[in-house]
């Protein structure tokens, strides 16, 4: 059944949400005292509290609100007579359809009560093209369908950064509206085995590139707690590969598996933890070519790899390099433009241009879960010999990767023990 959702924007407190003046949180609402509300077409018994955002079901006349959000019309607490339609079919997250009048009261004018708007800095969603809003608590686990392009084969850019390293670059929207791009990296070990880092969609073209580079995928690496959506897809195609990732990701995937068809029952062969980060080894052939550091002090639990033969650093969210020009180079012209103020602000905050002051602040204040540990990891990485830096988000830094890394992480590198 397609349900209508009421959604508001509100600042969040997660590790990747900026302060209100920088970027609003798009998926979580500040707490509001639970209330029972009445739908315009029904009396009080048809109203009830629920565990998610406002849901209006015109065919049944039910209207419910929760501690997460409240849209009402003045002191009578009558339910707001409009709905934001998410086109949520069977718990999926699809294209956002904008604000429409509630079927039960089509003449009503959408508005938020001033006290609520002032207290929680909420606002009506204005962009009808906004995507990937949560449809329900059950649908939260299926968010992968709202984060990835529906036609990756048409948008993916595949190229060799070095003779033994290829990248797969695609569009990617953070929170459904911030253009950060996504990138998978394929490296060929001196043994001939391949390792894929933060894999993206496995298209026919990407399979062809794997075959061109030898065809034997021996390692599939989730570079952090977030970059894991396509692990199962690659593991199914290359069943002999070892799966590598940070602590907690196995448990996270186990919870998501029942609701998200992209998440399989794959088991991790190598798991990095804070306790074993300097002791764990992947394999002799892998260690011949790679140095690696588990950045447990980062909010997303980053794994960073140095491919020594060609002096290439491979990482996910430790450092961005926006705007994501290459990753959106095959997207329609309209999709390449900034989506709104949140997008423009985040692009600025995650740019390495100039002295990268905003990125320094972002990494120092917001990315740090354990700053002392993060500083230690950054110093380890800063001592490695690399020239090229391949991030998951934004353009590849070819030739000047080390220089930019040192500038962005200057505060961490110079931090006292």
C-alpha cells in the first residue's frame, strides 16, 4: 500500500551532520513531546501515536504522530491537512513527490505552526525532486535502494589511474541531496590477484575490467562502516574472495539483511578492531604490496591502504575532494548542478582548495570520535610514501596526493601527544 508521509527538515546530531548553520540533517527529527492528533475527517478514536513520523492514510482516516515530529494547526491540535508524498511502496525508498493536499481535506493550505517552526527550526520540504527520505522505521534498513543510481552502467566512469589500479566512479547522493559521488577501486597485486576496495555496482563493463586485469578477485574490502552495499554482489560473482572490514560491520549487515535485498549473509574473513589494529595481517601476498591502517578514531571507522608498488593511497571517508566532477561527468546536465544550499555548503566544507580551512574544521571537530587515536592514525598515514590519493568521494588527486593530505590534516599531524 502506498502511504503518504509528512516530512520536515531538522538539524541532527550524527557524526556526519554539520551544525545548523552549515548543513541540516535530512533524515532525523528533533524530539517533540508525543501527542494524539485528530484527522480532519475522523473523530478522536481513529487517532493514535506511532513510532515514526506523521503518517496519514486518507482511505482509513487514520492520522498519527510520534515523539520525532509534529505538524498541527494551532491549540486544537487538529492534524495538519496536507501530506508530503514519498511514494513508499512496500517499504521501499523511491523518488520524492513533493507536498500535496491531504485527500481527506483537499482545500487545506499547508503550513507549519510558528512556535514549532521557531523552536525546532523545521521547514516545509520545497524541492519536489528531493530523494531518499525514510518511509518508515522498517524501511530504514532498505536505504541502499535510495542511495544508488538505478542505471549505474550508463553513468559509471571506468579508467586506469595507474597500470595496476582502475577506478569505477558513479554518482552518489548523501542524504538524497548532497552530491558527493562514489568510487570503487580495483588493484592488481604483484601475485596477479585482484583486490577491490569499496566496491560499487558490478556492471558488465566492470566485470570486463576485472577480466582484463586478470579476473581473479581475491579480496573484497569495505573501507569503513558505511561502504558495504555491494559486498554481497561482488562476493557472489567471485566466491573465493576474502571479505575484509572494520569491527561492527558484520553485526550491522546481519540486522539489515532481512530487509535489504542487497545485503547477503556473507561472513567477514578479516575484521579490524581497536585492539588488533597493529597486529592483524591479511595474507602474505596482500601484505607484500600493501600497508594499512585502521583509523578507529574516525566516526566511520576507516580502513586506509597504501599500494606501495605505485605509491597510491586508497581511502573512503577519511578525506573528501569535492566537487565530484568525474563521478558526475556522465550524468545529465541538470544532475551536475548543486541541489540546494545544503549541497553547496557541503561542497565548500569538503573542498581541498586553498588552505582547506573548513575541511580542517570538519575533520577536527566532527569526524573525530577519538581525537587522540585519530591523530595517531593520521601521523602513521602521513609517514607513508604516496603521490596519488584515491578517495571514495570527489576527484582523484594524481601526483600531489601527499601534499594535499598534509595540508588538510595539518592540525592532526602537528597535534601534541
